[in-house]
C-alpha cells in the first residue's frame, strides 16, 4: 500500500426502514395509551379558548331557549332567539379567522388575575399583621391616612 492509498473502510449500514417504523409505531402507541389514561383519570381536557367560547355560547343559547315562562310569552322568546342568533353570527367569523386571539386573551386574563391576586395577598398580609402602608416623604397621598373627599 502506498502513502496516497487509504485502507478501505466498510460503509456503515443504513438503518432499516422497518426499525424506524417500529420505533415510530411504538412511540405513537405509548402516546395514545398515555392520553387514554389521562382522559380516564382527569376527563376530557379543555379545548382551545375559541372552542370553549363556542361551547359557552351554545350552552347559554340552550339554557335561554329552554326557559319557558308564562310571563315571557312568545314575543319575548322570539326576541331572545333572535338575539342569540345575532350574537352567534357576529362571533363565529371572528373565532374561525383568529382562534389564536382567544388563546392570547385567555393567557392575558390569567396573568392579570395572578397580578391582582398578588396585590390582594400583599394587602391581606399587611392588614392581618397590623402593618400600615409606608408613607411617602411628604406625608401626603393615599398612604398618609388622610381623608380624601370624593364628592
């Protein structure tokens, strides 16, 4: 063998298609089994915010259309049904075009709720401990204990 020649190396074997298919199939089966177990334990998970809004609208529509009071009469029932149909026709195109908007709104609402909860817990802790809000340098403002006339 000369210096320019290289010894032949055997080509590595390409993975067989059946091996990767078997792995993919096993993963899919495991995932399906885990999802079935969670559904059995926790029930059906909630859908997207858009789907949940649709379900809410349908439930409210069913409840309102199911109310048959003698005071309401047929005219009032017709007005309720018309209002429900108008609301559905106004909201449905928005849901279809921008379902992710409702997910973002739901997330923003959750963050606002967490911030509000944090503020309330802080005030509750100060209130139960008998602490007062610190005053600013001039002794004025909401923390000063001074009465503010809103009229």
